[in-house]
C-alpha cells in the first residue's frame, strides 16, 4: 500500500490499480511501481473528486480546511506525499475513494491513530480506510494484517477472496512466518514454502510484514522465484530507512517518510543498536505517548527540530523507562546534522525519522529527505 505498495511495499499497499505485477516485480519491485501507478491515478482521481464533491462539501457546511483540500488543483495537492494518500489514505479524499475505484487487489497493512487533525475521530478514520475494499466485487482480493486487531476485524466485510498475513501464527489463507523463520503461503491445508525471512535484504520486522503482504497481493500472478529475487536484492526506496552514506564509521539513514509515531517506532526497531535520532515536524493531532518508551529503549541521543519537538520530549521524559536520555532541541536541519556529526562515534547510526509531517517547513516528506541528504553528503 503505501504508495507503493499498492504500497506493497511498504509495501504497505493500499491500492492496486491493476498494473502488470509480474513486470513491476522484475523491474522496480512492488513499491516503486505501485507508487508510480498510484501517483498517476491520484491526479485523475483528485480532479474527479474535486468536481463532484465541492458542491456537496459546501452544502454540508464543511470546514475551511476541508474546502481548501477539495479546491486544490491536482498539481498542488498532497499526492506526492505517499504517506498521505495510499498508505495512509489521503485525508478527506479517501472518504470518497470507493466511489471512484474498485481495486482488483486491496491491501491494508495496519491501522493506528493518524490524521486525526482531519477526521473527527478515530472511527471516522477507520471507516475511511475501509473504502479501499468495501466496493470490490466477488472477484477481488483483499489482504489484511492478522496481527493488527483493527484490520483483522474487517474480515467479515470482505466481499471477495480474503488473504491475511502474520508474523505470529499460521493463516488459513495467506502468508506467515513459522517458528523456524520460514515464510509460508497457506491455502487451506496446503502450505507452500516461499523463502526464509532472513533472506530479505531490507532490515527490520516491518519489512518482513511488508513482504508477507506483497506475497499475498501477487500470489498466483508472480512466480516464487521472482519474489525471492526481489526480496534478496531490493535495497529499499528513497526516504524509507535509506542509507545515505557512511562517514568515519558512522552510518546515516534517511527515513523522512516516517510522518507518524508508529512509522518511526517501526524504523527504530529495524536497528539492533541504539541510534542517534533526529525527529520532529508538524503536528497532525495524534498522540505521541507510545513513542516515548520506544525512544528511551532504542535511542542514545535525541535531536528534536520542528513544531512537535516539545510533545516528543514530553512523551520521552514522562515514560516509565526514562533514565536521562540526552535531548537537544535545535532550530534548523543544518544544526541538527551538525550536532549529530559532533555526537556520533565510529559504529553509530544517525537516523532521520521525524514521527511528524513535513509541512512545518517543507513542501512534502521528499523535500525534507533530500535536504537532509544534501546536508549529510556535504559533511567533511
């Protein structure tokens, strides 16, 4: 789904615009090809949405903020921020998505509190996400995360073929990881070995989940050998735990796509060592409480920059496992990178993973990531 993915990969794919999956697996991997397809679709879909729903939004007394989203020209809309459209669903537009597309394959990798600055409550956000599969027909396929209680609860509403994925236990129909670390695809009583999870090149449990989702999405269309080749060789996409460079024994990673606490948590868990974390950005009305304990567990020095610096600091300091983690607030990315350079020692990892959107000072997460990479690559 993710913009990918359908995101796939985030493969966190939420939209399958019925591309040639076999071709995209060979060339660009799920995520990049799906992101391309979704982005092209998004411009057309947004214009249809804008024309159809502007009058309706005005009639029902929509807020000025929502009306501004409706009126945006496609080239000005937030489609480039994949985290805002496919993986996470693009704000209010996702409410009407079902009226415009009935995907052949719909994948929802997980749901956690997000975009609550736009939705009136969590239930409305969940209902909006459901639109990705509610309008499929009996020939469609829906892929759900069995380990996420919210997505697992969607199963009774699936109209077509249901596949699930799990790192915790066997799925009756879907991809899962057994106790030996093998990825299997089950169809009733039959289990097919796909590959070992350890063969996936991109680090972290979240990427194992992404591949489980991707396998479910393309099963029957993409041969197992192609799935294995992609998993063993695909090194990731720009802005998602992207290795920028190694300098004096320090590895610098760009995870600018992490625009919510849950995504930053996933990024932190991808590294076996504690990292130097650069975080902060624009607040979108969600709780940061969950990230506090995770930062204390996985971070050795925290550098904060942006409007959410204070709330992230508060979440860290009030967590039960806080033991005096060094926290510094700076006013620019230049200062953040300079401080990280000064703090890091050989063997350290510096990770940009903001846990917030980019809109306090950037056009989107891609611009934010590229600014960070330019600063890192300019270090001597």
